[in-house]
């Protein structure tokens, strides 16, 4: 799915050294606008504007402990009861969405136990439904639309 840039030129600040920053609506602060960050911001906008997920139910770069090491999830979306619902793994546009990328999200899911994973590089996305009971993954066409009454 194509998404427009989720920010206006007014939200991008050019620094004297040539780097750019953008205002992240989830973290509510300016962050360096790297290629991966641009994908992350596009994905936040898509989840919010197209699928209806409130920004308040998203966490960006939240720390988790996997096999004794601290890792950061690009985006975690929570349900209305505060349970993790979706892990998003963002890659730069020039990084292919390989099995290794899926494995990374699955490792994070050993901790969070979400029913959905979203892998994206801004050009392509793969949505995976996780069947925790059967330990199976199934590629599905899209992320579920947010519903306030669905857990």
C-alpha cells in the first residue's frame, strides 16, 4: 500500500550540518529523519489514518529483553486493554524483507505474544497472523482494522 509522507515540510527541520529531523507524533519529540525513520513514520501514519489505530496505543522503540539482551521494537501497537497486538519491524527501503527479518520479529514475539506481525521497508509489506497455540504463521493480506470493541 502506498502512503504519503506523514509530515509536512513544516514538521521537518533542516539542521546546520545538513541532517534532517521530523516530529514523531507517538514519541512527541523530534527525531533524526534516517531512511528507516522515514519508513517508521510512514507506517505510523498508515496504521493511524488508514487502519484507525490511535496514536496513544502505539509505542515506538520500546525496550524488551530477549534471551537476556535488550532489544527495541520499532513499533508495538496495543489493544484497548493495553495488551500487545501488533509488532512492526521497519527496515530501510533498500533492505529486502527476508526470512531473517521475519525471524527478528518472531524473536520479539517470544516475549510479547502478539497475534500479528507487520514487516515493512516502505515499498513492500508482509502481514503475518500468528497462531500461538499451534506455533504457526500465516501471511494475510492486511493488518486488521482497529475496532474499539475487539480484543
